[in-house]
């Protein structure tokens, strides 16, 4: 039988963060992978808002609530990030203030879950491709020691809790028309 605590705080035996930090080009790959997901979420935001302008308000609300909720929980520092327990250094190019607090919950996972639920709700992006892009990036964050599995689990639950009230937001048409004009101007649609 698997010990629940061992599973929830599992880390690989190999120090993959050390592997990536050993060579400058690998460290750059690590940093790029860390930020790549945000470009993908921006693209999903574009697709969602293009399909229905009101989704802008839902994404905005979800993002603000997620950031507040994540910062509040991480300020409690329930446990250190695995990389600091191993005495690894934070790779150059990552914002150190974001990593000095606790690791619970995973902010990347919170956003991934509410974007997953928005694309399921509005069907603007294929689910298999979403999972093919996002899943390896979230698993990678555990492998390199940015998070434990329990942080990912906390992010999944938090993402749902953020999405649920956000999905019911519905602004008046006259306000959404203004957003549509701005959106069309910015993206030249």
C-alpha cells in the first residue's frame, strides 16, 4: 500500500533542476518552459473572447480571484518548495519573489484548470491538444522541484473553485459592445 503522505509529497530521486542548471542552454529551456504556458493561456483568452465578448469579464474575474487566492495561501508557507529543501538555487530568469513563498497551491495549475473548464464550457479549443500542451508542463514543475503533487492537487481544486462563480458572470450588452470594439481594434478583426 502506498503511503498517502509519501505520494502527496513525492519528488524524483534525480535532481532534475540541477541537471537543467548545469548548462546555460538547459537553464534557458527551463525558464522558457516555465513561461510558455502563459503565452498559451493568452492565446486561449483570445479565442474565448473572440467567441463571446462577455467571457472577457469571466476570465478577468477568475484571474483576479485566482491571484488573490494563490497569494493568500502561499503567504502562509505551509511547506517550502522542494527545490529549496534540496538546497538548489532558483534558475536565473525566474522571478525570485514568486518562488520565495510557499508552494501550495500551484498557480500554474489553478489557471490551467479554469482555462480547461472555460474551453469545455465554450468549446473553442480541442481538449486533447489542451491536455497535450498543459499536462507535461505541470508534471515538469513537479519533476524539477517547483511543486509537490499535493500543490498540483490544491491547484486543481482551487481552479474549479475560481471557475465556478466566474462562469456565471454576465455583463450587459452595452458594456460588452465597448469591450468588443476595443478587442477588435487591438486585434484588428
